[in-house]
C-alpha cells in the first residue's frame, strides 16, 4: 500500500488546504476517505463486452461477470492518490488540485434510492478540464433494492467509458437500521456490471466486510462477504488508514 494520503475531510477543507500524511488518523476527521491507491482507482475499469446476433434464436448464455484487468502504469501522472468529496467540501479551483499532483476526484453522486448530490454534475466538467480523472460513488442504504439503487446511481452519474464507479458499503450512522444489507449490495454490483460491462470499486471497512461488530457501536454487516461473492471480483477501496491496512477476508487471496 502506498504511503501517501490526502487529508480532505468532507465539509471542512478546500483545495488550497490539502495536506499529505494523516488522513483518517485524526479523530476530528473520522469521515475522511480521501486515499485510494492507483491500483484501486483504475481496477474498476474493464473492457465492455460485445453482443452478436443471428437470424436463428439461440438461448443466451448466463451473464458472465467481468474481471477487472491489471491497471496501466500511471506513475508519471502524479501521486498515488485521489480525493473523495461531496457537495459539503468546498473546492475553489480544481486546477490547484491537479497542480498538487492529485490523480483524480471521486465525487458522491447518490445515496439510497432518491438522494442526488447537487454538486456532482456541475463539478464534472471542472474536474475533467483540470486534467483529473473522474469518478462517482453511491452511498448504499437499506431503503430500496440494490438494483433500484444501481439504476438511480447510473442515471445520475451518466458514466463515460473512463468513469470510475464505486459503492460505499458501510454503517449508516444516522440511521443504522437503514444500512445496506449484503444481498442488496451484491445486487447493486451485479446491476452495475450488467449495465456498464465493468465492476464498481467497493469502499468497505475490513471489520464491516468480515461481518464482525464495529468496536465503537457494536453494529455489523448482516453477513460476512466471502471469497465466492461477486464482491471479491471488485476492486477494493479499503477503509483503513493505518500504515499496514488490514485486508478483508474476501480479498485476502488477491491482496
């Protein structure tokens, strides 16, 4: 895991106040998630599948979930990091972000089945014009099916072929009973893969992914993510900012 991180907690810092070093370690910034490795940033991208047709009707083969290819070397583009923001984070000039050697921006697009971040669409052209990679994420909840949330997310995100897509799977601290269940999350991932031909990146804490109780709240995901889950095929955006981050069990074999 790379050693750089970008400290940009949501709602508190602008592009001019980006720091490198302690993202997620300061308890004031517990919600900060501004670090992701180059491998994880690009691992959600896979080649789109092509479908042929013939005069004779032939039964369709079962849908095969794509597996993300190894990412290209992007060492020359800047730091091995991106920033994760929402409308609550003020960024005055994305060109300054790029000048700080940040590779890209992952912006919150949606939450649940009916909330869209109003700043996402407006910031996309600014981010891309600054030469930054662009991505969007969905905060999963339990209020509607995974497929419905995926359709809403894709409709708001309007992803291009290079848009990183991500699912934020974690405890809904404002309403724990409305946290996304594992079956909903797997349905979300499946729907995104079928619609785009590539898997999203999954942001998840190791304890949550392993189905263990969180230390402070005692809440846990309703089931453990296993290696045979569709999740294990997704790029991992691990929510662990220690020097040696823990890898959830479902991804242990792939590293």
